[in-house]
C-alpha cells in the first residue's frame, strides 16, 4: 500500500538512513519517526524542511508523485526510474554501465557481471599400496 508512512520509510531507506539518524537531524525522537512511518502522525513544515536538507523527496512522501521530468514520461519509463532510485549507489552505477552498452548495441560482457568462484575439483582418495610379505 502506497501511504504517507510507507513512502516516508521508502525515502529513509533510499537515503540509507536509520530512524535514529533522521531523529537526530530533525531534533525529534526515534519514536516520532516510527509514528511517521506507521502513518499515525505527519511532520510539520519545519521538520519537512530538515528532511529536504537530508535529500528526502518530500513532495513524493506527501503526494506519491516524484518531482521533475517524470510527469511527462510514459509508465514504463517512470517505472524504470523508480526502480533505479530504489537501488544502492553501487547497483545504480552498474545499471548505468549496462544501459550505456545496450544503447550502443553492445551486449554486456561477462567481465561486467560478478564472476563466479571456480569449483574445486573433486579428487579420489589416494589408494594405499598393499605390502607383500
């Protein structure tokens, strides 16, 4: 369900912050952050301004719509950008590299994907020589 509380939590996680870190910046308690994420309370304008300073997309938290050029994007493009924003910075970089290769008509190479560890070869137990008496 896409509610104020779920969007608040989503944005906090997108920024890689825990509730206590947001509480420290806003001057509120961790408990207050929990009430926001459960949708019990909403922050006032002063808190929203501090959240913007942290990089939170407050417009999205309040309305469920992302700000910017997404308004004129088709649903598939909007979905792609939303998925991109939910990725870690490292995953975003990998996506950008893959997209650039695909746009050039080049399939991503095996070197651009995580390498698998080679399996250890199974060896048969050494046979013991029989002694002739």
